[in-house]
C-alpha cells in the first residue's frame, strides 16, 4: 500500500480508503446498503490487513446508521485508523437540521461523535456547499471545532472550484484554520473535475479523496452493453447516481477496461481503480463493498500496474471535451501555461490538433 500526504497537513493516507455507504440499509439507502455490524467488522479487518488506514463515513448514510455500525465494528481499533465523516446534509424536516451554520455543524459533530463512539473525528468534511449561511460563520464553526479538539482536520465535499477558493481565501484572510482536503466525484467516465477541481488541488496543495471511483456501480462490470444489469446491485436496483451524459460512450469505456482486464487476467473494477489512483492530484480512492469478495478484488488494484500504452488508451477514450477558456488558450497559442493545468491541457491540445487534421483532410 502506498501512503500520500493529505494536502499540506501532516497526515499520510493510504491510496485506498474504506467507504461505508454499504453499511446499514435504511432511510432511503436500501438500494445501496445491507452490511450489518458483523459484516462491517470483517470488511474493516480485511482493509486494515491490506494497509488501508482511513475509513470514510457520513451522518447522511442510512441517516446515522452507517456511523453507528462503523463505531461498533471498529471497537478497540478506533485509534488504529484515520476516521473521517461528513455533515451538512438535511437529515429530517427541521430546517435547522441542515446546512453549514454554527448551530447545525456543532450539533452534527456532537451527534456523529456519539454514534461513532469516539471523542474526536480525524477528518470532518462539509458534505456540500451551503448557499445560505455566510461562509464566515461556517469558518468560525470549523475553527472552533478544531481548536476544541473534537475535530483534528476538516475538508469539503462536492464544492465547485470557486466555492473552495472562497473557503481558502476567507480562512487565510481571517487567520482561521483552513480545509486540507476535498472529496469529489471523479471516474474514467466522468472527468469533469479536471476542469477546475483537480488543477485547484495541485495549485493549492489540497488533498483529494475520490468518492464513487467506480461510478456508483456503473464501472464494476455488472453494467454491460446488451445485457440486463443484475438485481441486487446499485445500478440494477435503480440507484439514482451517477448522471451519465452519454450511455453509449460509457459502454465503450467499460468494454475498453474489460479488454485491458482480460490482458491482465483481472476484473474491470481493478483496472478502473489502477488507472484512476495515478491521475494527477488524486490522494485516495474511496472504495465500498458489500462482500469480502468484492473488497478483496478492489484492494488488489494497488498491485496492478498498467502499461503506458494501456494508460494512454484509457486516457484518450475518456478525455473530456476542451471547454472555454481552455480551448481558447490553446488555439490562441498562449504561452506560460500554469503547471497545475498543464497535465490536463496537454490532452485538450491533442484533441484540438486531431480536430484540425480532420478539417483539413
């Protein structure tokens, strides 16, 4: 297992993190979760044995049940891992039981501590942007939670680039503790994070944790062109995520990963994770499994080495379209490209060059 710095903090985290969406299975999570405490304990032990040193959960998952199961399953191993959770999501009909207000965040952290059976959270993440609460109030709440010892570090999740920069800028201007990480959605099929969020991670030295690296079940090999997706899986059960812009393109990506997997005598998920973990700016991939078999296969991705040719085949097939202002910088021949953008602009340049060749043919 490889360990990488979590942004500019002193934490080193494993390239794979154990996710807990599959823990529980109530309050709307029946389609994605079914693991009880005994099952969670076995999965946690397997992950720890493989070198995983971080577990990620949230108060939203099965509305607190996943946190409760995580706490019970960890038992006396609590201090053997970095424990991460999230809050901000609406948990009931109370309008104040949601958001990033001082009122809600402090209450949410205290409730998570109780469910997890611990006196501190190693990484607390704001689960989504709150467009109503002043950011100054959110920063004050997080500063208080860290200085009180209830939270060690904090980060964000599902923020846009400008929202994250606002968070960083305001915290610096106010001399308050800043977030060290972002948790975002990023897969071979969905690379929109490369427009803003991944360059931000490189430029600002923000740790980047990837949720749903296999597309919430889309890229597990269960979804194939011309085949019925099995019931009992997230996608077969009608789980609402992810939003897929072009399903035919998604099928092409799945088939390409299957071909690479065949060459290595391994599964599609293993190929997916092996490719994604080495993308620029990625710190750790959050993997969740309902069975030991699936988790064992996912964990084996750390040992899979794709060839440069295989890596580039997937990169070209999955490359997002160059949007403005990125294509404009390239077609205008701009110099002095930002090092944080360059890993992604290089791909756009090749796409534009290929387009121009086709036009002149």
